[in-house]
C-alpha cells in the first residue's frame, strides 16, 4: 500500500479507491457470494430413493482478472481466493406430490475468503485487502419433487431459500454472507441413453432481497449448469460447465445502480463421477471449470469435489 501525502488524506484515497472498485464490482455487492456455481453436473436430475442422504462438497475458486461491463480487463487488479466446504442433508419420501414424490433439504456452507485489490489512484496504486472465514448463508429447500417420467429419464423441481445467516459487515471488503434473503425456483433433469450417454442440466432463477444495511439489491439471476458424458462401468467421463446471466439491473435505494451493473459468465471443463451400486464407496463427483466471457465480475477457475452417502 502507498503512503498518503499530507495533501491527500488517507480517508480520501480510500474513498476514491472504493469508487473505482464499485464501478467494476461484481453484480453481487462487495463480492459476497449469493448462490454458488458448479454444484450440479452428472446426475443433476436424480434424487435418491426414500431415506436420508448426507453430502459433502469442497470447492476452490481463484481469479486474477476483473472484467468491466464491456468484458474488458479492469484497471483494478485483483487476487481472489474462495475455499469452501458444505454439508448437505436431503430427506426423500414416498409421499406423493404433483405426480412425483416429496422431499426436502438443507445446506450449511463454510467459507474461507481472501480478496486483494490494487486500485489505481492519482497518488499511485493503492492496495486493499479483505478476508473473512466463517459460516456462509444457509440454504433450505422445503419443497422438492422427484419424477421418473420414463426409463432413463429423471427430473426434479424445488424451491430454495437462502437465509442471511452468514458473517457480514457493511464496511468489509468481502463477506461470507450476503445480508439478505434469496428465493430460487429450480428444475433439473438427467437423461441416460441405453448406450450410456448422459445429458444432465439444472436451471434456476435467483430473486434477491434488499441489503438493509446498504439498500443495495442485486438483479434477478439465471443459472444454467450442465454436463454431458459417457458411462463406462461405474465411471462417467465428460465435460460440464455453467452459464450465468443477470436478467435485471442492480438497484440502490430502489434506483438503478449506474448502468445496471448486470453480470454474466460462462465456464467449461472436464467432469467425472463414480457410482458403483452395492459397494461401500459413496457417490463421487469432481470437475475443473475455466470461466470465460465475464462481464462485471471476476473471471477465474473452479475446482470442486462432492461425495454423498444414502441411508
């Protein structure tokens, strides 16, 4: 970090820096996570048989590029690292609902986040750093419906609520919590051909509440995650990724923020899963995704691995 001169008080430099950051910020206020990407790949449309399933997920996301509204690299330098672990509990039943069967779920995430910014100012580059290690926003899905329309075709629909349970401070550079609720209706399907070709996809919309501390409200988001692969014995090999697009403008105090600050990003990379019926091994999924085409957000790389046990 530079040493401010007597003519430019440190608080003025910091104010200028934060303005620069805001002009190229994520659509998510202060870079706080709202809904995670890259959760669903192979088997997205499948839910386990009646009983309890426990899942764990570990993920690492890193980015050294911040893209502006035109997709150009921002003059603000960034080094963002987000490591996360999550515990999910899914309860499925034989209770009929909407032509399928009913279930519900909850997810508790834990995040280790570090964000370093280098902001150009009239006095030279200004370094800023924020870190937060804490529980994130808990998600619950009180309604999940599982369908099996035909052999080889699986589908489910659900409504998720993300609660403002995570750590949050308005003056912190990055937070594990978003400080507002989110409602996400979603639909997923998996199709497996007789030859073992699989196509899976998860589609959802995210409707966000207002941050009561800052009056900032992120726009409606569309998330589409997918995977295409071939089953070979207990293994599935292929590619996966996601498409994220913000559909409406960000607002502050009910007024559009700058040009709307809409963000988008796409990702693609190798994916693999393992499931052997009757073995003591859990279901296992892993992928590495590289992001591209980002607007108004970071562009980086994600690695994730999941495992699940049914009882």
